[in-house]
């Protein structure tokens, strides 16, 4: 079945449509397919073709609550701080970074955020004491502002329940200071990891090892990062790297894919108010796979990325 599908795609003439137009049309198809539940403002998509530098987006500059996708930003800042010597590379930090990305552990994320910012949770704070705490907590924001990122907020922990105390206080009375990301910013960050341009190549490879997903076999968990999101539409032999996020109201995926034909692309898909529908993101992913099989890489592909081996824990 899969082989016939790939052969059929290969036989279709290459589409001359530019990537931005394609992404907008893919968004329109997705909204139409999942109407009336999925509305036009419930979806955001950003795509980058790594073979020719083309990009496209649909509502890519609209900031939404990112759920666990924000953990990608904490991972990058941790590697940057360790590279700069301002954060100690300890076994416990390495364990927390692994569990934050591989298992999407909220507890591990809390430890990472505390380590990055020198803050801890606890009872509410007042006046100058709270202002000083917030100044420290905004360290990761300042790092990304310094790199030219805008319209995002990455200064809060992730919780299954809560937050409480100063963690709740930090979000503002109406949660106006919640984490916020755009698909454009997330795609840019993921691209910088893949292209080894954010920290040293060795550190970027360390992050890619954590992001690699084995989507072979099956999983009964619809929230399994390796099986429940974009990979449901990928052909066998693809290399798949991702950070997904989900809550009761959001379902997101940020991916780097290398298809068997050598096509390599970044895609970030955010959905809101449709968290109970696990088929929206795979629908978009299938459209992207079809696109990149019809348009093989213009440049000679680099050697395919090998699935990384995880170090023993």
C-alpha cells in the first residue's frame, strides 16, 4: 500500500506552486476538511524547505499558548548556557533535559527552568522581592530577544496541575503572561538546530538525538510523540525529529523530516480548541509529504541522517 502510494506520488509532475501559496492552500483544505469544529483561526502552520531555503506560513506570526513545544526553547538555552560556562553540566541536568524532551516531563522542565533562571517556586512574593524574582525568570526571554526573536514569551514552567504560589502570580491575574510562541519563531529555532547555527555543532547534534523519534511499530497512546502526531503520515524510511505539545485545548507539533527521496523540511503546526481531534496534524503532514515527493530536492541532498543511538541511562 505504502509503496504504491510513493510510486504514484513520484509519477505526478512537479508542482510549480511556491511554498507560501501551498501552505495557505493546505491550511484552507485542512479547515474545510475538519469543519465546523476547526475554524480558520484555530490553525497556524510554518514550513521551511531546507533544500532551497523556501518558506511559507499560515498565521505564522500569531502567538498562542505553546504547551510543551516551549521545552524546545529551554533546551536550546540550556545548551547555550553550558557552552558559555554559566550553567554547570551535571548528571541531574542531563537527566532532566533528556526527560523534558524525550518524555515531555513537566517535572523535569521545572528543574530545567529553575537551573536556567536561578528561580524556584514557592509562596507568593511582594513588591521588590517579586520584581527581582521576575527579572531572573525572564532570563530565557532576554536570550531570545538578543537573537532577534519577537512576539514570544518563554518564562513559565509546565504543569499537569497548578500553577500555585509565585508560579501562578507570575502568569498575571488573567494569565496574560502565559508562555506564547508563534509557528514562525518555532520553525526558525528548529532550523537553527538542524543547521548547527545556534550553538556548536556537537551541541546541536546532542539536541537532535533527544528530538529523534522512532515511529516504527504502533502505539496505543494518542499522545505518543513518536506515533500520535505528524509521523502518522510519514512513509517508512523517513527520519523524524519532533517536539509535540498538547493540553485540553491545544495540540501542536514541531518537526524536522528527511524523506526517503532526500527532501528535508521543517514544519510547525499549531491547533487550538480542537485538542480532542488527533487527525488534524497528520492531515497537514500528509499534504506536506505529497508536496515534497512531487518536488524532489533542487540541491544535491546531503547524506541521509542516521538514526542516533541513545546513550545508556
